[in-house]
């Protein structure tokens, strides 16, 4: 299989761009799995992202694509030239209020919608050690403590993330098998467990991790060494929240 690497960003020095290694994992058959990365976790967003014109352009493009229409279609509906629309969507020019009004009517959104990302605050949740929220989840048994470490509801990413610190003591029963929407990531902190995902079993010790599609039946199969603590991070589409 030919390994694909992403090219340098526009304007970047080709010499300075390094190819990031793909993460590796072990599949059920024992083979090494390498998945190409699609996002650089250490990337720095262009300062132009903070400019109002760029924010407006991104919103115009997003609303147009949501309607499934082309730039030419939008140009015809607003009587704005293709060249001007291209400049607006790429954040090169600052559209007048009259132009924004024409765009809002054609796209079926209020004028204020074009400023949403520019004005919207990004949330963060800080939790001091031992101050997470104890919650009851479906299937919780005696001795199974779920500690929610943070929660952000509606956000710009379109994804809900629930990070839990799960503690199992000597009094714990074995988990029932869970099955729910989204993806889940486990990271062992203390103790040992044999964890089931579908028909596969994974012996996990401190430092081990497991990342999986949560739609398959999953849960601890054997509590090998107690007490046990691990992080469970569940992600699912924002539209499914609640």
C-alpha cells in the first residue's frame, strides 16, 4: 500500500515542512494498523482567521454549501458578480451592509449569522483534582464510580465529548455489556482488566489504551486486579446530545 502524506500548506516553506508519522495500533489479527493523520494537533491557526472578513467569508461559504448551491447560483440570486463572491468567501474583501443583506435573503439566514463565529466565545472547563461531578449512568453498579471531568454542550465542533474517570473497587460487580452511539477511548491508570469489544478481548494494564466504535457491545470482561481506575472519553455527534 502506498503511504500518502499531506503536502505543505500554501505559503509554507517546503523545506521546513515535516511529514508526521501516522499512529499505529494492533488489530484483532495481531497486525500493525497505521492510519494517516488528517489534522495536526500542534497546528497554529492563521492570524487571518481572527479577521472579520475571513469569518464572514467562511460563514457565507458554509451556508451556501449547506443549501447545495454553487457560487454561480448564489451570484444569480444576489446579482453579485462571481469575482466579488469569490473574494467575499475567501475573506479578501469586506462586503457592504447592502451586500450582506442580499446574501442573507438568498441564503435564508439573518445578517447576524455571518458574524457568529467571529463573536462566539470558545468554552473551557477546568476541574480541580477530586472535584469532578459524580454521575449515575445506565448500568452503574455498587462500587462503580463515574466521575465526569468536564462537559461542554453546544459548541462549534459539532461533537459532544464526555470525559469520565471510572473507579472500580473490591466491591464492584462485573459491568453489563454497553452499546451506544459514538466513539470511545479508554486509558488505564491503575489495576488490570480484560476488556471486551465485540468478539475481541484486550488485556489492559496501566498505560494501555483502547479506542473503539462504541456501537459494538463492550465492557470489562474480567476484573484482573483491583482497585482499578481508567479514563473513559466518549464522543458523539452534537445532534444526538440528550
